[in-house]
């Protein structure tokens, strides 16, 4: 019975956050939708503008192409990951304080996208009490 409740809980979280999948205005992030797998989202984000993304192997040797930074948290047995997407392919460095307008968070729970954009990140950060980042 516990397994069924956990599975239902995961489904409920995905469904509740499904409405968070907003489109912040970038061609690639507009293709990332709630329920999409992590690998599929990375393939879309790594694709060239206007090019159709394929799920397997499209990211090439850099599996985190166009990802400025990646943060992960384990909260209540759930793996929460935020892929900070950069439209220009910028990379994070230890001294970075990139303005919020230059990176777009793609939020995943247990390997599934639950939302795209700052509002999705803020709602997940509040729900799971994630530490506030400076970016």
C-alpha cells in the first residue's frame, strides 16, 4: 500500500506542477513541457535553433550543452533538479552572478519536468523549502 501511495503522491505532484510549465519566450524552452523526461528536455535544450530535436544522442559529447549550471536537492525522498538554461550557451564560474534574465530554470522532480521559468522555480523552492540561490 505504501508503494501505491508514493506513486500516487509523485503523480499528484507532477499534476499539480503541470500548470507551472510556462513558456518564457525561447524557442527551445517552449518545447519543454511538463511530464517530459530529463533526457528529452536536455535533447531539446541542446538542439540548434529551429532544428528538430531527437531524444537519444542529440546532445552529442556535451550532455549539458546550453546549461549554465545545474543544482540538485534531495527532499523527502524526491530528487529535485534545476537546469539553469542559457540561451547563449554561457557557463557558470565560481564568481558568477548572472542576472536572472539571462538564465531560465527548467525544474525537474524525479527525472520529469514539472515547470519552466522563474515562477516554476519559485513555487518549487517554496514547496520544498529549497535554499535561495543568488542566480
